[in-house]
C-alpha cells in the first residue's frame, strides 16, 4: 500500500503556485500578442457598403479629374473616351485609399497608386481594378463594385 495522499490546494508549495501564476500570465501575454498582430494585419471594416452605388449625374465628373465617391469605395474619372471607375480598395490588404496630391495612397501600409490605377509603390503589387459603370433609368451613373472590367472600357456620355 502506498502512503501517498491526493493533492489538495492546501498542499501546493509556494513555488508551485508562483510557477502556475507565472505560466498563466505568460500564456495571457502570448494570446494578446498574437491577437494584436492579427488585428494589425487585417484592415479595419466598419460596415458592408452597398454593392451597386449611385454616383451622380455624368456632368458631376469633370474631364481630367478623379473624383472620390462618398457613397462607396470607388473613384470616377473622365477622359476623352468617357467615364471610368477605379476601385478605392488597396490591392494589398483591402484598406480604403485616399487622395494624396496627384496619387492615391493607402493609409494602412503605405502603398501608392497613380490616378490610372497603376501601382507606384508597395507593398501592393497589383494595380487597382476598374469597375463597371452603367446609366440607370434616371440618367445617373451607377458603379457595380462586384464587376470588374478592362482598363480600356469607358461609359460613353455626352460631353460637357
């Protein structure tokens, strides 16, 4: 027969209690560090935007300028061939781009894009996609955030 007694909380030594508490603290710090790292690597998302947004009348978009849309993550530009839309979502990790002088800049990780969508500086390695445009029944420009098109596709509209 063995004289061993079951271990009870009162029979733990001070060293064992301190080791258990230290291990718990280390585990907590490790979990919080991993959680913080994952949060840093994912873009902030506030809400899901509508997938088709009404941008406005064709006359609202002057030739030679790129206009940011308040209704969703897109830019609309006009050139000699017509209107086009660029996604305002960075191709690196999906942050929303902002105008920075004559460029589009990612506030999260520093990628930069030209106003034609070509990437100028990383970490993004792909250009911005062009989005499909349509005129709705009221004659307003609609942007389809789910449909990409070739960079040469333009919505033909009357000149100003």
